[in-house]
C-alpha cells in the first residue's frame, strides 16, 4: 500500500511492521521499492534487554521466538537504501528525521529503522533539529546538457528509449516536447513502470521486445536512454557500432544492479525532470520550433499502421470461442473511465495489456511487480487511498493472485472503504513458469508428453465468490461476448462503493492436465 500511495502522490509514506518476522515478510516488497526507487520509511520494534533491564518488561516472547542476532536492521539491510538499529533513545527524533531525508534523497528508496521497545517505553527528552525534509534532486551540469543537446540535434535519426520517465506527469510532458522538437520517436523498454509517453501520439513507437522496437533501434544513429535501467537484452545486443548511445538518469550506471553492460558514449547524471527542462531550452536554441514536422509525419505513418494492426488483431480474437487477453484489453479500453487508474501485476499478459490499453494517459498506470509476486492488491489499495474518488482497477493473473494476501487485501478494502475492481486473467496456471520449458528443453520429457509439472492450478477455484465474503460483487466470464458487460458491471459496483472481482477464464495452459 505504501508503494502504491507513494507512486500516486509523490509523498513519503511511513510503514510500521512487526520486528524480525515482519521484516522478513516485507523484504520482497522492500527490494522492489528499492529497485523502483520508491521512497518510504519503514519502522519496526525489537528488544535488547529481554526483561533484564529495570522498567517495563517487553515480554518473554522476544528471546525465544522473535529475536535474531543483529536485530531486524541486519536482516533487511540488502533490501533498502539505509538500515539502522537505534542504539540510544536520545537519537530517536533525529534518526526519524534523517530517515525521511534519506528516503527522499536521490535516488529515492526505502529506508529502515528498528527501535527497541525498551526505548519506546522511555520518555522523549529531545526534539528533532530544525532541518529540511524535502529534497531537491540536482539538475545535470550545464556543460553536459549542452553536449547532449548538440548530439541530439546533430543526429539524423535519434530515438528515445525510456522505462520510468512517467513517474510524474510533467516528466512525460517534457519528454513529449523534446520528442516533437527533435522529430524523434519514443519507445519503451519491455517492463515500463508507468505510462511514459501518450500511446496515441504519432511519435510513440511501442514497447519492446518486438520486431518494431528492434527496427527503431537499428535505424537510429543516436539512442537516447531516459530513465531506462535495462532498455534491451542482452546488454551487448544493443544498436550497432554506428549508433551512438546517450544516457540520462539520477544514477544512470545503476550501482544497485550486479551488471550494467550497456554501451554508452555520453552519460549525463541528474534529475530527469529538471534536466529535461534544461535540455529543451538548449535544443530550442539550436532547432526552430516545428522545423522538424516532416520527421513527425514520417513516424506518424508507422505509428498509425502499428496501432491499426494491433486493434485488428485484438478485434479478431473477439470471434474466438475462448477469451484472449488481447480481447480483454480491447474491451477494457472501450469502457475504462477517463479518470481510472490501472495497477498491473500480470506477467505473461503484460505486453498485450500495454498495447491494448491505448487510452491510458500519464499518471494512470502503475506497475506492481518487480521480479516478485504478491504485491499487486496492496499497491492497488494504496493508489485507491491516494485517490479515493477515482476508480482503481487491479489487473492480475490467477497465479499472481494466489501469491497475494487475498483475504487481508479484500478485508482492508471493505474495512477502509477502498473499493477496487480486480480483473483476474485466469489461464488455470503459471504460464510464465511453463513457457521456459519448451524454450530451453524442446526435446525433453515434458514437451514430448505434454505434461508440465507444477504449472497448473487445478481444480480451478471460484475466485468470484471471494468478493461476496466481503460484501463485494463477483462474476466469472467465459465467453468473449460477455467481457465488456462484466467489466462495466464491475466498474458500476466500485462506483457504488463495493469491491468487485471479474474472473476472466482464458484458455487453460494445460488443457490435458499435468504430471503429479
């Protein structure tokens, strides 16, 4: 919830969890927040006296059940920016303030403070020193911006690649302005965390990996990476030797990743939003406004053809006997309200959803998965808490749904009056796990026998019934012709203040069963 709230508001949330065991529960989500650079201050308790010190006894459960050597701060230190076990009650006010500052400092991320209960029982003796808690990231140096502007202007065919420039709506507006000035298409890496560019803009080139994405990069004489962690795979498979690569980001070399082997000819370090604003000023001084309209028209034809192909393919799936993900995306795009926010925690459905949800605009999409599963419903509730008057739609696979704390999330939705629409893409299994087997072992037993162990979810639960247990609305959909109406009814339920689950039954990944 804290992650979704921070993404939707830009504000700093605080999280309180339960000592070592709660910290270990939280590590996957903390790791995701660190990689996504989402700020939060996480607080937990511990015991350091175990009843031997004068004063209140925190209880016998600590020594036998809850305590580990080094305490909670040691357990999570690799999953956060900064982790500290408070060692004096006098330091608590200043430590909390410092934690807030560190979480918001560039690059943003989660920080962790464990506070012994013995200190919590004490009387506070001091206040935090006066100090700013809002942090302003540094703009890239002017000389670096000048060099970058000249490189972009001199390029005959620049292409912009991004993954996370959509953290703010203004960041997207600036990227649009720069792309129009240059006549440069914009493509997104395969795992965008936001809507980084308007999907219907003529300079939008789509999401990789795809033949179209590869073509854009091959044709480029300059690839400009903006807030992009892993723009292509493998890193050595980037544009050819005649294509220059320029990089802009808060920490473009990503010291938190074990490897970053992307070729780079020019690296500019600085806050993306303010650096883009300065870059636009420099480009305007070199290129008259609208002087490259012909380039925009050139890319418009390719963009329009790609959109038409995707729409035609999606509409064709509506005639199938079984529901296709592309059809669900198409139908959702037809009924989604203009103010709705989408939170996505799908894996194998992700690219089809990105390509089909054309109407989504910046600030209306948040990715909830960063390598691990089980955080989507919480992120959707956090977004809903940030925007209680707006419809929030959680898109989730059935396998991912089973990783989430479902009853806790539905209970929180009911208790705190945070109704959301949950759309389950139900293929009765874990396609992401199955898909690697034929790719890596095409002649193996599983492929020959068509039995893929551990990938099916059978018998298929009645997920829609879960909504009724929390005064919600649930519906199972099995025919393509029923999808749009079911989504509309789910949105109506959310408007009426009730959570809704629409369980969309896709083709099972293992229709013939599996070995056990």
